[in-house]
């Protein structure tokens, strides 16, 4: 289900150069990558508490997560506007817009 959502989101993005999609990165690259980002989109349904969400928050980067994920409890204390109720492109876009408007 997560791969299907990733494909759907990738198609909706349409190759926007401002959006960095999933890829392997070296640990040494992470501070620079988080520093260039406006937010972290982590729409995993299966993660208990995804490390990438903690890393993003440690760098001051807000995150969008699904309400059903384990990360939602953490995000509720840091970026409550980043919790997305449904894994649809429309709901994810709304959560992204809420965070970017802050």
C-alpha cells in the first residue's frame, strides 16, 4: 500500500525539481538534505516511530505523518498540524499546506 501511495504521489508531483523523493543518502548528507527541505513527508502506515521523523524534528524541520502511524503521537506534540487523517493525495496536500502556512 505504501508503494502504491508513493507512485500516486510521484505522479501528482510531476517531476517538480523542488521535491526530493525517496532515495538512498549517506549519513553525512543528512544535515544538508534536511536543511534544504521545507518539510518532511512521511506517509508510512507501517512505521512505529520512524527515525526520519525524529531526525527531521531534531533539525527543526516539520513533518507530515498519517494519524495511524506510530509517529503521530510524537508529531502531535511538535507539529500537530502535520497529522494527516487519510492517506489520500488531497488530505496529504492539505496537511502540507497547513504546515507551510505556519
